[in-house]
């Protein structure tokens, strides 16, 4: 399966967590490459002669944390050899533009003059890995994939840190949230400018809390056992965007305790 480029990873985490809206392209294009394009797009090597041009490509709705090519993608007839094609890239423009995703073909092929190359239905698939202990939920993954690859609306949400008394999984739609006197989710402003905020280290694909996030303290010993944390898109209810079961110390907060995440403690990235 293909994977997202660094450009896409940064654009999508900024859209989901930092209020920096991503505007999808109306048409996506499949580019052929004689080398691995790499996450930073530096390896993209398209045929330079022989009538080569990128071909428009469409995708099915996101499911199982992936989008899949919908229909055969056909290129112009070659008027000269295109070289040995080993990889592909999904582009947001017919020429130039940005690499959104890339991957390797199952078998290399070498178009020559007179060939009309095509890529069969469902050969190109772009996926976001399932989470192991921490990561993005299926809800958010599907929303982001459909935004970028199907031009489906997904408005940048506000984001809140919540604490849970049970672990969270990719497919979950609700959390077992802490309750008790003095407990409330903490807003991390989606649009910046209000502490606490998110920040993205350019070139890293990782977004982090720029300021400390403090929850509590309890005004009574009734919060229960802290097991995990989640990022939600509403002050109450709402959708789970991301979660972490592994890096939260299990504890039972008591009066005068504050659950605190220091600046930089909450790291979020797409892979």
C-alpha cells in the first residue's frame, strides 16, 4: 500500500488540530516514477519525453483506514520509451504541484513507443496505519483521507483533552470518561492564539502542545482510576480524534492533585 507524503502529514495534522484549513484539489493525478519518490518528494522521477503526462485518478470512499483507486487509470500513448516504472505518486496538479502520497508497483513495467499504459482498478491504495496503544481513531482517519483524496468536507474542529478510566481503541466512538467534582475537558485552541495551543515543528510531521495542559485538581476524591487520555472535538460528547493508552501513568487523582501535561508532552503524528 502507498503512504502519505510529509507534505500531506503536515497539512492534515494542521487541519485536524491547529485550525489551519487544508483545501483539497478538485482533481488528483497519478504520476509514474522510475525511482522511489520518498516522503519528502525528492525522489520523484517522471518520464521526461515520449508523450508522457500524468493521468487523472479517482478513489473510493475511505474504509478500513484506506482509500482505494476507483476505476482504471489510463495514460497517453507513449511515443518513445518511458524507462522502467517502479513507483507512483498521487499529485494535486497536472504539472508541478505537491506529492500527496506515494508507493511502489507490485511489478515494474517499461512502456515503449506505441504502448498505452494503464493501472488497473484498485491497484493504488493509500492507507494510514492502525494504531498500537496510541494514535488516530478510524473516525478521524476516514475524515482526513476523504478530505484529501475525495474532496469531502471536513471542517477543522476545536480540540479538547479528556481523561478516561478505560483504554481506547481505533474503532471506538465513545470514551469511558472520568467524572467527578472539578473535572472538565481542557480546550486546546484549534485556531491558535489562546493558551494552551498546538504547534507543528516544520519538516517533522509532528504536532505538539505548545503550553502545559492542566486538568483539575479534584475537589473530592471521586475521579476514579486514570487509564488513558483522548483528544475530542467537543467540550462534552463529540468524536474521538486521537488517544494514548501507553504514555499515561495509571493513577487515582485525589484532592489537590493536578493532572498535568508539560509543554511538548502530547505529540501527534500521521504515519
